[in-house]
């Protein structure tokens, strides 16, 4: 089972100038072959299908635990696309972006790649052979980093830059983790391949704060009580920086999500968001809940007893 925390892995900037073309490009990091849906579903299926897991516990724990982090990466890519589409004009989306962001969705992310092709289960490799699966995962993380750098270079929207800066660092951790696992199982020293692809993340301004906080050398344990054997694989020195690899007991602190403003031109969440807010306020009262919404967001637009009828980003 998966527990869910209503937080994002890292902070994203608030909506600024909409960028429908950039948002369409960022879709590659969601539903592309090397996107976050692929990393999430690959590790999820490999962990579901893992036989003899007690005998192979450190490796099972590694794959299952990284799967959980990938769910949060999907969430972060979605938040980025939604930020970039906030305030976008329908004509601009249709002319420059993914038309379905406007025509079929609520200016929200879709499970598609940058060409609008739906993500497919054909992107999942789960052979049952641990060495083969781990080798695939190493390659998958390599391709994912390559794609992130290309999106970084092609899209200069601040949300896309914040996203790719963070994911380049975190994807690097997963790549090192699979390399370490393969080295332990086979003796093949994949650390000699690093950095692969040749990305000097310490020279990318949006990566640097995460590296300074040590995120390149930290593996988070995404469970209150399970996946305790990560340290059996995640140990030693980082192949690029030499920093000690450490397991952090718990998920990243992360950041509160932003409450992106309604987009009435695409009925998100309705042509008249205040109607839904009034119904929600009545239901909350009838259920004996506090007057103010209990969830936390980075930029709360709701006021006690007042219905927001005009939202300014
Ligand atoms: Mn990822």
C-alpha cells in the first residue's frame, strides 16, 4: 500500500507568464518513454512481481522504495505543467501547445508525452531477472537525466527550470543506487561510467542549492516502518563528489503545494468556482469540521466565512 502526503518534493515558483509550448515540452518528463510515469510504473511492477524477496531483501527494498519517490516526481511534473498553463489563452494553447491541455483538460497535465501520445504500459520492463531489471533501471535513469537536461535547455520558464534542477539531482541518486546494486550483485564497477550522461549538475544554478543541501547523496526511506535494508546497498562514496551516501529515515520535508487559481474558461473546477466553494462550506459546517479548510497550501486564497469570487495569481 502507499501512504500519501499532501506536499511536493520541492518548492515551485508561483504562476508567471503562461507558456503553453513549454508545458507541452515538459509533458515528455511525465509520459515520455523516460518520463516519471515510466520510472514509477517500472519500479512499481518490478516490486509487485519480486519473487524470493526475503532472500534478496536489500534489493527488493531499494526498488520498492524508489517507486514511492517516483510517485512524487509525477506529482511535481504535473504541478509544473499546471503552473505553466495557468492564465494561458485558449488560442495560444491551440496554436503553440498541446491542444488537449485546453480542449480535453482543465489546463492540467495529461498522461502523455511531448507529442501528445498517451503513456503506454509497453514502457514497463519487468523481466523477473533481478540483474536484468536493475540494468534496465540504470539505463532508464540515464535516459531520464538526458531528457531533463534537454527540457532544461529548451524551456526557460522558471517552473520548468526549478523542476528540472531538482529532478536532475534526484534522478542522479536513483542512477547511483541502481549502479551500486549491480556492483554488489555482479562486481561490475559502473561508477566508472559516471557522470553518465555527462551532465555537470554542480554548474547548473537550479541544481546547486539541492547539491549544497546534500540531496545528491541522500536516499529517502518512504515508509514509517518498512524498507529498512536500504543502507545495505546505499553506502560508500558518491562516484562524482566522493560524499558519503546516507539513508534519510523518512520522506523529504518538501514544500506545500500551491493552490493554483481556478480557470473558468475551461470549467476548472467549474465555470463558477464560487458555487462549489459555497457547497463545500455548507458540507464542512454540516460535518462539524472547522470553518476554514483544514488542508495546507502555500498560497491560501480562501478566507474564513468568505467565498472567493475573484482570484488573483
Ligand atoms: Mn524520478
